[in-house]
């Protein structure tokens, strides 16, 4: 007679945005949950190991199983990530920074779990998108996260103009990010393209001691730019 195990729980585990100690930005209950998980879906095994050791120094990393999920992961491998859940074990998804499945490949695994009737449990933790929106002074009732804008300069300029029109017509805050080493170029394009009265919030190094979060009009930013080269940033636009 076979025994049917209950399905495990898929936990979505936020990670730190900076070098801030986990206890400063995470609820204390997260550590107890994470310490009981032995299977993890991660973007990068090395950084996942480091984060888990920070959460609980007593964690025996070599006893854990990691499934690496990124743009190079073959589609046929992804279903294997759910097998421990079907066997009755909990699984955790870790993002590189912030909340998994938000601007993150983990969303696909969550969708697969939902389709299988597996319980999904998101844990509380820092989100750079929400922290930046909270501190911007912009509309928190209507907002859109655009991810990365086009790399091509002409296409990026066109996209910025579209976002500016959406702000005007829908009163919707527009939020986007950029690869840190291209921050300066993006800011220069915004100063060149957007209307002087359009407001831009630049949020860098959120939760770190070096955190920078400031809102000014485009005209005001043209007078002085912050040094955010190679610093993780969130950009928000509003009028």
C-alpha cells in the first residue's frame, strides 16, 4: 500500500538589496522558515549560498539542493524543479536581489506551481520598486513598472516620450531600471528628451548606508546630477 504525501509549499523568499544585515530588512520569522527548506530555485548558486549563510550561520550549505534558473535554463529542466514539492518537500525561490517573481525569472516556476495546485507562500521583504515609489512622492494608486527601457538610443528616446504621454493622460507613475554602468547615459537621455516640468525620482542603493533618494524636476536635475554610476538604481517619472 503506497503512501500519498502532501504536496510541499513553494516559498518566495526576498533577499537583501544591499549589504545591509538581513535582520535589519527582513522579518524575524523568515529565518525560521528558510532554515527548514532544503531545496532552492535560484538565479546564482554562489550568491544564494552566501545569503542563506547570512540568514542562518549554522546552515549546512552542503546538505542543500540548488536548481539554477536563468535565461539559459532549458525548458525541459524546469519541471524537475517542482518534483520535491510533489514529493512533499518545501521549496524556496530566491531572487538575486529583492522579491522573487517580480522582474525576475522565478515567475515562471510560480505559474507552474499554481497550475499544479501547489500552495504558494510569498514572504515579506524589501522590494526596490515599492520602496522607491514610497519615497518618491508620486502617485501610488496608479503606477506601472516598465523593467528595462530599450538599449538603442533612438528607441529609448521614443519610449521615454511615450511614458511621458502616459503620465499626462493617465496620471500613472512610470517606474523603470537600468544596468548600473548605463545609468549616466539613461539620465542624460531623460534630461535631453523630457519636458522641464516632468518630475524624476532617482533612488540608488536602497536600504544601504549610502542610500540616495531624491525627486526633482527635469529642469532642476539639469543643474546638478548625482553620481550614480555603477550603483543599483530605480527611476520614476511623474508630473
